[in-house]
C-alpha cells in the first residue's frame, strides 16, 4: 500500500514539475518608453461656455462647445474628426435643442491648435416642462477600433415668466 502511495506522489510531483517548466516559457517583452509614443496618452478636453442656459419664450441661448485634442506633452493634434452629439445622462441621443445646422450630431475637424468648435442652441420654454440637464458628447476615432470620448453637462433652466 505504501509503495502505491509513493508511486502516486512521485508521478504527481513529476507532472507538476513538467507543467511548471512548460508554463514558464515566455517571450522577451520590450519595456515601453515612458516618453511615448503611445496612443493611450492622448487627451480630449471638452468645454462648454456657458454650461448653464435659460430656455426662454422667444430666443434660444447659445453655448460654445470646444474640444481640444492633445498628446500627453501638450502638443496639439490637428486634422482629426470630432463627432459632437447631444445626449441624455444615459448616453442616448436627445432631441432637445440642436447643434449648428439644426443637427443632433455634427462632425468638425481639429485645427492646427488641436481644437474643434461648434455651438449648441438650447431649447425654447415650450419645449421643456422643468429644469433639465443634458450632455454634449465628443468622440474621436483613433487607431483600429479605439476611440477617445468625453462628455460635458449642460444645465437648462426653464424661464418662469
């Protein structure tokens, strides 16, 4: 009985040892440079000015939306297409106000300074029942299926008059 137990332990130990040798084989991996280049170190900064507007009876207030695309070191990235969309908090397109051209989504290329600009035109008082918030989302397609995205919140106050 002790002999069978010894043979089992030796066999199990050898199998484990062989498995360990095979799994320890690895390829040499180059250490990435901390200075780049890297597609991950791209920054999309989205701003809205102003970010609070009033839904009036007769006029639509305007918000300037600015997306700036830079490398990690601050160098601007030009000639990239930015997709701007009006969305709700869940990320679904919202039909409340519009971007330039009366669109719920618009594409704009970044200039030499890495900036793409558009305008959002807020709703009229009759188009909303209460104060509400919505978001402008900016998306830039990158390498392969990668993309860079940012959202900024706008708060819309319904005029009480």
